C-alpha cells in the first residue's frame, strides 16, 4: 500500500456530510489488549458498548485538533481504533454480505476514563461515564471503501509526543470487520450513519494535558490531536 492520502474531494466529514446515527464500540477485540487488561484472550462472543453521536471531535489534516481533558478523572487513556462507517440498513446480516453495508473507513481514538471504568467493573456497573463523555471520540473524515485499501496486513499505530505506544496489524483482531458487523446486527438494527469502532491493540496508556497524539493506519488520513486544559464551560 501507499502512504499517500486520498484527494480532499474524497473526504466525508462526519458528522456534517455523514450524519452520525450511533457509535458502537467493540470491547477487547485484540488478543494482546485483552491480556493486558487482565482478561482471558480466548475467542468468545464479542460485546459492545456505545458512545453518544455528539461525542466526536473531527480531526482533519489542516490542523491539530484540541481535545479538552475531561472532568471527573485523573486517568485519561488513549485507544487507537479503525472505524467502519455503515451506509446500508440491516439486521441479522451474514458475514458474507456484511461488506455490502460498509460505506467507508475512518480512524479514531476511544478516549477512556480508566479510573472510572475500573470502578464500574469492580461495582458491576455500566461504563457510560468512562466511555461516553464529551469529546471522547476524536476521528478523521471518512474515506469511501472504494478509494482505499484496508487489508489484514495494514498497520494501525499510535504515537504520543512522537513515541510509538501502540502498533499492530489489523489481522490481530479477534473478530474481523464482517464478523463484527454480523454479530452487532444480531443485537441492533444497523442503520445508515452508524459508526463501529473495531477495538484497540495492546499498549493503551495514560495521556495528560499538553500531550500530542497521532494515529495512523495505512492510507487513512492521520488522526492528530492535542490534549488541552479542562473546559471552563
């Protein structure tokens, strides 16, 4: 594959040109990440959680976006993820037909309040406050699948201040993109405008105010943002 970015005319800015319906997230879809989080990496049915559609922060190549450090946490973590954009409605979608429902791809970060997540796990409570907070989903403009090559050997990589923290081929996913879509459509009626965050590889860690994050994945536009001070509003 080539590292050259597609022409600007092929970008689809979410949410302006691709109205977001829902944002689904796959939990622990990379074996090494499951291990580092203290879980059994053996293949089991995937599980899902959601982020609000308005939690996105659009990251374009024109500048580095600002993502304010969120309130009510002292442990903000990054999680680099490939994002799949759905353009065709469906339920109980077969693995063989799953890619017919895909419009294109984006690249993003599942920002997580790790301390709140750990407490929620310990108490057996939902993860909403740890995963679905404001500006918790920086992402890049979507690129149509016909204009980009995403293969099993495509590498997803995250850097913090120029240091590589996450790096893995997409083939390390426990469930492939078609399998994720198929399983998710058994639980929800997938609709045009849905985004699916497909999981993060090993190497998740903490970021703080002033840190610059850069995520790359093959020919996709890079997702770059800086962690800003907490919002005063």
